[in-house]
């Protein structure tokens, strides 16, 4: 359970993407003032260059099949394991229902 006056995050188990694979999120309660920040981490939970920090994905709108995109990237990295870190800002009311990999979008 997230406390309203604190930021929060969760990290997925390690994933591995095939060629031309996308990350999709199902979430609600997102706003421009309280978006989710989504980063990729390497196998040691270190930020993955090109997918974290100033290059993280920011999701500010609700949806059941919202494609997560990173600046200058078309697909998830291949040939390496990674985890997904989803960060909620202070006072966020967002709910994440699912994260999944797809090759259909």
C-alpha cells in the first residue's frame, strides 16, 4: 500500500525481450502532474543506459494498452535480461494493473 505523502516504486522480476518487442502498461489515475516514471534496470538493479534517469519513459495518461516508449528507442533491448522499475510520485493515486511484453503494437 502506497502512503500519500511518499513516493513509491516497484521492480519486476527479470525479463528478456525478443526482437521488436514492446512494453505495455495497463494503468489508471495518471495525470500530467503525477505521471509514472518507467526505467529499465540491468541484472544487478543498476539503471540501464538509454532507458533510465533523464531517458526514462514518462506515462501521464490512463489506458489498458499504453505502449511504454523511451526517447529515441523503438523497441526493448534484446539479448540481455532487464527488470522494469515503475516509480510513483508523491500523492499519486495511480493504479498499475499489468505490465506485459508484446510484439503486436
